[in-house]
């Protein structure tokens, strides 16, 4: 059996209390293995530690206990080579035009200028941004700005792409289309994708496997294999089994979401 | 926007016109002030003759030095201070009250330490300008979104590269506000110190002309200072505006 691309073993994250407030047990203990080239999505109630989990895998935070490995090497307190992250918030650089924003990811890469230019051009084409290469982020819609951020990550040709609710601010139609683009990019790059989302349908549509997290401290309650073919797009939502997957996700998540909100089940 | 500019020009022109009328009508006597058209004429003659070139070189050179050092040191110090929470908390109240300190009062001390050359004047210009740059740079750095700092970490940029390619460019419009103030303060500092004790420079020449009732020299020099300061300020304001518009800010 091939070694996992990403492996989390006994990972816990506890945030120390600030002044008199108590420490927050945010995550774990949890174990997870991602295969190379797998598309893995995480869903869970608000505040369950999804983003913390992503930050641990990215090397943006360190676990309190346990270990995180990427390509067989432990991830320390810095982001390893070959990892790209797309955040939920707009991370475009407002003083650079689209082309320069995308090229920013390669600014310090030891590559010839011609190779950098070629990658930027390819990314512009791939993300449908050619006509906006000279535009500034302030002139773009939220969806286009997010595409710029994805393109900036893609030009570095990461082997692991971490996405923290990248389509959270977009409307439903745009999200579906962006999902198609993401699937296309995933197939084109062969990268392992770790996606955090609050949208069950998005997770069900995009992922090979979905991790359903409990309320805090976040643990995996269920790992759902969707069984979708490698070649797929948003039309997968038309399949009857799509409803089965989302129903299973919601069944697992319903009680946890209640707990997170602090509400009681309705009296029958 | 064009209407606003037009109105601005009209207001200034009306003020100048009023002064012209008051001077020509004798309401303002000639010992106090010449009519503006004569000031303009004398300024032109002064510039053409080149008799004030040495004074202008000294003042503008010193002001430029004071400004450049205030801008560079201010941005560098603020970038460094931004990462030092405790030190920042200690210094913030001092920055807030800095402009309550009469910097010119340090002049005797600066002379006794640095001598009678240009350095004390440059230092006063620097001291007046640098805090404006520090305060505005810190203000800009405080506004850098956390996601951009995370982006820098994902790009594995070190502290210097993060400052050079993320935080300082993000803070640029705020830094430019500080730079704009530093230009004015540096010029004020240098010209003001030339008034107090100097053997040259525009401030000295204005003071000399004032003591000798030489309005034909004093007013053109005052106008020259105002025009220079306003022109630099207007140029920087346009630049600042362009940066803000590019970022979708108004």
C-alpha cells in the first residue's frame, strides 16, 4: 500500500486561555490519512476546528499533541514546500494587477523569468482571467478575486492544495461553476486537495471522501466515500446517489450542529 | 471633481484679488505689504537674477535631507516597532503628545552638541517630520488583514520580505499621508531654524529682509516657500489619491 501523502496521528490542538479565560480544547484527538491525488472535503458545525485543522496541515499552526506529516516528513512550524493555501477571505493584493497578483506566488521561486511568465499566462487562461490581466482587484467581483487567489496558488504547482471555504462568499450558481473549475484543475494538476466547506452539497459534489466533524473539540464522526468517478462535474448533483450522500452527511451532522448552536431538539 | 478644483482656484484667486484691491486702494499700506502683482514681479526677477539661488539650494537641500531621513527612518522604525508589542505600548503615548513638544526649543542644545553648521537645522526638520511618518506607518500596518500575513507565511517569506512585499505596500496610502506631512514639517523645521540662527537659507533671508524693511525680498521669498510647499503637497496628494482609487478606496 502506498504511503499516505498527508498523515495526521493523534492530533490535538488546545488554545491556551487568555488572561482569566479557560483554555479551549479546539481539536482532536484525530487521525487522518490522505492518499496522493485524493480530493478530501471536511464538513462540520461552526467552531468545530475545521480551519484549525487546515492550519495544522499547512504548517501555519503546531499541534499541541500528535504529529502531522506531509510526504513522510513531519510538518514543523513553517509551511512546507509544495503546499498551497487558498483562504476564505479575499487575499488578493490590492496594489497589484491580476497578472502581478498571480506572479506574486512565483516572485521568489528559483525559476527562469520565461518559465514564470509562461505559468502566469497558463493560470490566466485556466482561470478565465486573460481579459482582466491588467485589472486591479478592486475592479473585480468577489468570485473573480477568489479565482485570482486560486491562480496565485496554482502557479506554484503545489502538490497539496488546502482550501478554506474558498467559495464561502459566492452565490450558489457561481459556487457550482467554481466547483467545476476546481475539479478540472484538480484533474489537470494531480494535486491532493483538502477542502473545508460549510456546504454539504459542495462537499458531496466535489470530494472523493468527506470527513464529518463533531462539535468542539472537533473529531471525525464519519468518513464518507462518495464513490464518484474521477471525471465528474457539477452535473453529479442530478444523480440519485448524490442525495444519498448529502442525506448521510446531514444525518451525522444534524445533532452536532444543534450542540454547536446550543439548541435542544424540538419536542415531538 | 473638476468643479471642485475650479472652485478651489477661484477661492485662491479671489483672496489674491482682494489683497490686490486692498493694497492698491491704500487700505494696506506699502510698508506693510506690496500688492500681489508686485510680489509676483519681484519673485520673477529674483528667480531670473539668481541672487537667491544659494539660499534656495541651502534650504531646499537641508529640507530634502531632513525629509528623506525622516521618511526612511520613520518607515523603518515603524516597521520594526510594529512587531514589538510592549515597546509600542510604551512609545504610543509619546508619539501622541510629540507635537505638543516645542521642538525649536532644542535648538540651543543641538547647536552645543552639533555646532553651528547645517546639521541642527536638518535635525529639527527631521524631528518634526519623523513622528508623522511613524504614526501613519503604524496606522497603516495595523490595518494589514491577517489573511495577507498568512499568505506571506504560505509563500515562506521571511520577516524582511513580508515587510517589503506585503505589509509596507499594503500600508502605502497611509505611509504616503505621513510622508506628505513630513514634507511640510521638514520644510517648516528647516526654514524656522534658519530664522532663529543661521547665516544663510530662505528663512535667514526672510528674517534679514524683514529687519531691513525689504518687502521686495521678503514677500517673494514667503510666496516661494508657499508655492513650493503647496506644489509638493499637491503632487503627493494626487499620488495618494491614485493609490486609493486603484484600491477601490475614495
